[in-house]
């Protein structure tokens, strides 16, 4: 009953086996091998257009280097107040872009509020040398709190960004979970809505370590080989990333894994909604569930072997929990089983 | 007959299998899991003292972050003129240390000349604010051209560095190959000779991706958790690095693999030394062999399936090759077979 | 009737003359001349303790380099939401500190709210590698909106900072105006209240270009000579800054100039308070006055030759002005005359 | 008899007086005032084309920001081995360009050797991601050792740079001295020979503090307002720089001052050439003279009040001085008098 995080899981067997199979033989290094090229071609198919793909080591690297590629001196990137880039990356996005600033934009449900975004952007007129320059917008899909931007919502953010010629980046650490929740294609969710760059995360969805930056306009990626190398993110034995993605895409494994994780989360959502000792803190659509549970129920669950994080109460909703309650986060993954879900729900009922 | 580079090889089977075995189950993320802790303890055993260990994604990251941890504003790091850090890392060491400068020191056999080092350091008096400040020295073991610093040579460099209170870093991308060539222990080769930090490379010696920065004085590593995270080098599923090192150290696999690679290089050295169409360009002791071969022999070898790089003629020895000769580099690894070596030597004889 | 900004004024005659007098003769460069040393000694007298002083070119440089000197990887500096460092320096503070982040803390009257500061700092636990590290707090004295921290208020901020071992910086672009408003000594206002570093501004108070970073604990300034030189802020003919400060301190000219400026602002405050067409937007104590005036009165004043900026309505007080009103900022300086003040007040009455 | 450096002199009286005259009245800040605009127009006249001009605080800032404006990730700037940017700026050029590397190119007489430049550039093929990318070339005019590039020499360097599309920067800390030595116009010496950016130095030639970056192709300067502000180099009371340049250009004062300084150096060169106790170390053409003098003569001169620096023996000419000799540098300026020169020559004869 481990719901701590999708990055506590290991690797899906198909991916681990593919990696094993790729361990023999010689391949040219630094991303120039045949498997790398094959996987790059797969990315083009998946996104239904020519894209430029850059493997990197971590989601933080994907976000940071993507944003670095569009920064200018004094540049500003707009993100949600609870975005991973501003909360959990120790300043990496600023570091890699030579000190560009992140400006937080509030918004309900973990999503940037379009009106607030417009207003924040307006604080940075084109030539106001003292304030800095609006350069990019980044959104997280699925969001850090388990919600998912709808396609029109993405389009709305995109339209605001384009008006000021800002690059639009999507942090897709849980991209597959969002796709499955939306029932939309990768293309529809990204470049067809004006997304310029995607951090395509495989790690949380069953890979060991498989992250890629996808540029939907390859001519905007010209600096990236140098940005990546200078960032110490160019793997020599690059095929060990490629092999993971190769298995990941085969027969839509990636979507199956995400579908499974989301479905396990659905189970949790259903059970919690029907529970007397717990309730959903807010609606979520992907593989994260946030629940208000009685402290007693939380302790019981832990006592019976459940692992999860208690979560800080969002500043916007200080009255979310009573004195005898606590907010918890439950994350599912490819490795979550129905038995885990049922077991946990039983703890709540106990 | 692939002698292109040790990073063209895949992963040794024991390591790949261990990774597969580690793919199941849940483990806490970001380096806090049990396997991470076990492997850290192994590093302490291997080096016969308490050390601080930080896994990172690439050798470039290991070098850059180690050097960044000891930089000061206007800092200078002294390295050999042909060092990987100055030749092949696209400015990463400077980037991560906030623009510290690398100053090249010449020296025969790919090793820093101690007298030249002293002289270069003397160009930067303690308080000369215009010039910048001597901060660190880095040496590569084994060197980029296949030679190996002897223990007294390391001690001599170290003594010069200590006189000015400079940190001493060792780039150990091929550390195991050097150890085996010297017949020395990890401790004797590093902290017992005054090395402060080691880039401990596993990738070139049979791992997929296993690089670690080892600090021999843990109190000097206090900033490293933040330096690493800010550098986007903290893996979430850190155990996939730990698992590789776990297998790497078991039963001294790492030394066996290096011994094998060096022995294959010995075979090449012997055969080339006895050849009519080739000669050793300079003596080497690890898993790299540099040979002057006739252009005809080189073409024949390629035609018969050998893979290797032709190498630029070192500036110091412009007359190294005749018009009908070329300089080539041959690198062996755990994956090199005796058949490869024999096959290549036959090409030369043809 | 120029109330646009104190940096629209030129140089006070005593300062300009002293500069002229210093133009002859030779002096050793880069801050090593006799006049530099004399002025450094004056700083020690002014602050009643040994201090380290570094001249720089701009207030932005003073703030940025002071903060850079106490940053650590992933470091966070807390500032007021309307602080100059976060609003008007185009990312310079982050740039010079290798991407440290500024975190805005709200507070009434342009001053950091102590409870909000404590709460924000608590968001960054000591070893939370993902969030970044609390490193420094900066306050502006006088504030950007004309108010002044009282001595106990400084002490309260300081106590909070010290609890977490954060450096405390004071942006003193209008330090003299604050001193005069408080009737306090330089020492009382700074190190006796726990301030570690001060950006000591002379430019807005009658100098051409005279800014200094003052360290109250000289051992904390050891890196500064290199930080300043690397930042291209070390003047060769450093005496032209020294000469300005020399005149600035003579016979307490600096305090007289600030007293004059504040007194002119008092005149404006009095007249506006008594006016029918204007009112004070909020109380101020230094040389800045913010007034709500009818649009008609504003146009009349401009028409009669008054220069000032209309100011954005603070987000916290959206109802500050009616439809037929506007918010304006009036800044006085050494160069403001009683005739300017009277003239402006007459415009309002017209 | 002060020959220590041209930055030991103060300010020429005309410049100091103009500054005094400009001290009264109000002017809009941050480079937007009338005097700023007038001086910018003067730069266009001086250079016979539309140029973009940016005032900064120091020569180091001018060089660093000019080079930063043309850097790319992993960028390389080629400079002479003895260039100020690599010898005396504490890493500022690298710092401001996000860690771009300076690569030293040797050459006789303080000038880049064109063949060596071509060869060094060739070490960095266009797409070699590991090595970094050739981005810019910088030359110093007059050079750090008193020599001057001829117009054809500039053209030759420029042609090499253009072949690889590298920006060409000129460090003109002593630009006026070079112009006068060449008898060439500003235009002929710069953009007509392919120079893209010039660090135009006034400080060493009679100003207090007057440095400007001149872009000969204004469309290449679009990022500069932000680069400069972020670098903390945008003066609020910008007119105090403008006023200096205003006087500097009036009636060609700048050329007269340089002519005077060069002529004083001519006096030294003549006297030293005819001396028994001294000889010219190498030919120079501007306001710097390098002489080998007997240690006795050096001591005598110092004893009689002469100030100058002893200079390190260039590595390329280790036999330049005998045991009883020393190498000295003599720098003249607008403030040097014929009496100083004659006095010094008398010391040598004593």
C-alpha cells in the first residue's frame, strides 16, 4: 500500500527487460546511435510532426534547459504559484538561464488563472528595462495537485502568451496521465494548442530514468545541443535512455501504464467519496488523490502498512481540515495494485 | 573489433542483471533509499575511510560539480592542457562554478609538469584582485592519453597544491584502469596522497550510467546537496544508480573489468610493438593505446571491420607521423575480446 | 518645480567643487590612494566601529553585490513585495549571486511584516534540498514608498533573521533621509540593530555617483574585493568617488542635505493635507510624498511646469482613488526649493 | 615624474569644469536626458555612421558586456595571450557571458598572430558540441604593451573572424592614443575594417570615469539595454558621464590629449634610445614605453621621485635583461609634462 509517490516505484518489467536486452554490443556514443535515432523518429510519430528531442537526466533538467533555451537577459518566466519549477527545483530553472526570474501566478485547481496571467504580464511592458522582460510561460500537465488542463484552457493560456510573443512550455512530468484523463492525443494537447516545448517525462510512469525535452519547432532548438552539453546532461551511453523510451512507446505501453495508474486513483476517489472517515480535498483527474481524513484513520492506515505523505494545507483554503483531520496525498503508478487500493480503503473504514 | 571508445560498450551482464533485479518494489526517492545507503557504505569500505558520495548523471557533471564546490569568486582551476575538463566539456566546469577559469598547464605524457604548475600558480599571488585567485588543481587518472600518474607523482602535485591551500581534484573517469595499472589501493591513490575529491567513474568500465563524486573530507561537502539539486543532477529513482554500483563493487567486479580491459590493451601494445606497419606513439599503461600506423594498414583494418578514431597529432610532436602514416587511438573495455585484439593485429600484419 | 525623482537632480555644489579640486595630481589607482583611505576612515567614524567599505557604481550594484556576498547554492533572499531589488533591478541581484531567488514578503506601509516574514522563512526548512535555502533578508530604509522603519521594527526583523542565521542587508539608497526622519545615529540604525551590510547611497542625496557597500563585520567581506572586481565595479580612478564622499561627510553635509529634502517634503505634506483638491495617499516620513489629487489639479500643475510621476494604484488598496482622481509621487531633494513647494501647492489650490 | 599609469592621473581641467557646469538643474535619469542624447549624436558624427552607444562604469564592464552580447552557450572568445580581458579582469568577461571561455592566441608585439588565430579557430569546428563554439575575437588597440595594430592588420584579423562569422570586438581603453599614432580616423580604424563593437575608453585619456560600448550595427545591440541594467551598469545620473564625453569631443580635445601623451612618450623613447644606461625593450607607438634599464638607474630615478612599475619579463624573451638590469614600464598621459620627461631622462644619465 505505497502511495508515497510515483517515483518510489521501480521500473516496469517491459522497460527493464528492454534495457537488459540493449546491454550487449557497441553503439556510437552521445546520442548518435541507431537506437537513439529510431526513438527520435518514434517521437515524431507520437506527436504527428517533426520534433527535436533531447534526452536529459531529470525532470528538473528538462524544465530548466527548455526554459533556458528561450531566455533573454532579464527574462521572466510565468508559472503557477505551486509549480514544481518554483517550489521544488532549488533554483535550477533560474540557474540554467543565467538568473531569469520566475514570477508566480495564482489560480484555482493548480492551474494558472488566465486573467491573472494577463495582468502579471502587463506588469512587464516591452521596453521597461528596470523590471525585466516577459519571456516565457510554463504550465504543468497534469498539475502538481492532480488536476488537468482542458484543451480549451491550454489554448487560452497559449493565446495570452502569443499576444506578447512568449514561449509556452509544458512540464509534462505526468504527461501520460493527463493525456489519458483527457482522452486527447499528444498533438492536440501540445503544439496544436500552441505549446512550444514539452518536458516529456517517462520516469514517473514506469521508466528508470527517461526524460526528454521535445521542441515542436526544431529551428528553435538550435542552441540546445550546446545548452545540454554545457549543462552536463549529455549521456555517453545514451542508448540506455533510448531503450527505455523504445519499450515505453511500443504498443502504447506508456498510455496503458498511465491508464492503469489513473484507474487506481479512480478507485481511491470512489472509495474516499463514499467514506465516513475521509473526503476528497478537491477533485482530481490523474494519478494523484488528495483527501481529508481523520487523524485516527490516517494513523490506522499507517499502522496497517500504508505509506503516503501528509500535505500542507493550501494557503487559499485554511479551513480545509478540522482539528481532528489531516490532508494526505495519495499517488498511484503502474505498480499500484487493486489490492493496494482496496486495502487502503478498508483502513479508512476500520 | 570495436576500439572506438569504452563508452561505446553497453553494460556488463552482472550490472544489467542487478538493475533488472532492482526494478521491483518501492523505495524512497532522491537518494534516501536503503540501497543508496548500502552503496554509500560500500564506498567508505572501498576507500577505507568515511567519505561523502554524490551520484550524478555524467562524468562532466562529476567534474564540474566537484570543482564548483571549491570555487570562489574569480577562482582559477589548474588542469593539464589536454584535460577533458578543458577540451571536451563545452565549458561545463566554468558554467557550474559561476565562471571560474581553467588555466592549462603543459606536461609530458598527458600529466601536469610539477615545475610548470608551480610557475603557473605563482602567476596568481594571493591578493592580486585583477588576476583572479588560484583555487584548485585537477588531474586525470588515468590520463586522457592512456598514461597513469605514479603515486609519488600524485604526491608531488598534491604538495604543490597544498602549499597554496588549493583543493586537489582527480578526474577518475578511468579510475579503475589506473588502479589496476598501478597495483595500488583506492585509498593510496587518492586521499593518502592528498586528493580531496574524486570523480569516480563507472560508466566507461561496464556500467550504464554510474558516476559519483567522492569527498574524502565530508565536512567539505556541506554545500553539495544543494549544488547537485540546483544542477538538476539529483535522480528521483536514485536506486538505479545505486544498483549498478552495488554490482560493480561485488566481488571486486570493477577491478576485474578494468583488469580485463587493461590486459586487452596489453595485447594490442605487444602486437603493435612487434609490428612492421605500426608502432606505439607513446607508452601507455591503461586501456588506451595510441599507435602510428601506415595509412594502408588503417584502411585495411577499417575494411575488415575495425572501428577506431584517427587522432590529431599533438602540437608538441609535429613530426610524430610520416606522410603515409596516421595516428590512431584504440580503446579497450570489459567488452573487448581476445578475438578482437588478435583480429586487429592480423589486419596490421596483412 | 521638479518632483520627478531625487536622481533627476545634479550634484550639490560642495560636492561638485570638491571633485574639481581633486582633479589635479596623481593618485594610485583602484582604491589604494590616500583619499580612498581617508574616506574609509571617515566611514568608520560615522558608524562608530571598524567597517569595510567598497565603492561601486550604482545602487543596484551595491544591493546585488552585498547580497551576492552572502549567498549559497540555492539561496533565497527575502525582501518586501515592493522592494527595489525585486521591482526595479532587472534581475541583477539574482544574476550576481548565481541565480539565488528573491522571495517577496508582503507588509503594510512598504515594510516587511514580521509575522509574514517568519512564516515565509518557515517554508524553507534547513535541509530541504528541493526548496532552496533561506540565506538573507533585505529591508529598504527609507522604504520605496517614503516610510521609515523605526528602530524597534528593524530590531524585530533582525531577531527573526538571526534565529535562522540569515544575513540582514539594508538598502540605504535614501539612508540619510531615514536617519534624519528618525533622529537616530547611523550606528543605532544599522549594526546596533543587527544589520550586517548596508548599501550606503549618496547619489540620490546630492552626489553625482557615490555608492558604497558597508560591511559591519569586516571578516564577512573577505570575498568582496574579488566579487567587486569580477562584477566590473572596481573604478580605476577611485578617488572621484572618494572625493564626493569626502565632501559629503564634511560638517555633516549629508545630513543637512537630507534634512533639507525631508523638510521640503514636510512642506508638501502640510499643504496637501490642508488642500481641497488633494490628500495624502498614505503617511510618509522621508523625502517622498504620495498624494491623491484630482485629475484637473494634476493637469494644472503640469501645465504650470510641475514635473512628477503618476503612480500605479497599489494592489492592496484598489479604491484609493476616484474616477476623477489620480495618484502622484512627489520626490524632493537637496535641489528642491521652498519656491518649488509653494508653487506646486498653489497649483493645487488653483 | 609619475609614469605609473595613465589611470593615476586625475581629470583634465576642461572635463572637470564641464562636469561642474553640468551639476546644476534637473535632467531625466537613466540615460534619457538631453545631454545623453546630444553625446550619442556626437558619437555618430565621430564614427561617421549611426552607432548605438552605452555608457558603463569601467573598461572591464565595457569589454565584458560587449563580449556578453555576442556569446552563445559554450561560446569561445579568442584574445591575445597578454590581453587585458584574460590577464587583468578577474574573470569578468566570462562571468557576464555565462561562462564563455577565453582562448589565448599568441603573437609578437602584443598582437594576435593571424595564422595562429586561424589555427586556434580551426580547433573548434562548427558543430563540435564537446569543444565549445567559436563566437568572437577581441583585439586591443593600442595593445597592452604599447604597440598599435595597423589598418591592414586589423583587416586581416577581421577577415579571419568573418570567415567563421565571429563577432570582432576592439578593446579601446587607449583608442585615442592608437588613432593618433596611426593618423587614422575612428571609422577607418573600426567598422571600415570590420570591427563590430568597440570599448571606447575616455578614463585613461583625461576623464574621471567615461567608458562607452559602441555598436557599429545598432540592430546587434538590441539586448544591450537589458544586459547593461542587469549588470548594474546603468547610471541614474547618467549625465555625469555624458558631460565628460561632451567636453572630451569638443574641439577634438580627446585627440589633443592623446597626441600630447604620445608625444611625451616619444620624448621618453628618444631619450632612452640615446641613453647609455637604458634601452627600449621593444618598439612602441602609443603612450606606453617599455625600457630595460640598469638596476642602478632605476633606483636613482625612484630616489629622485620617479614613479613607475617594474614589469615581468615576457616568457617569449627570457634573456631580455641582464642580471644588473630590470624591465620597466613608463606610461604617459595628458598630465605628463615635458619637465617630467626631461627629469626622468636626466635620472638615467646620472
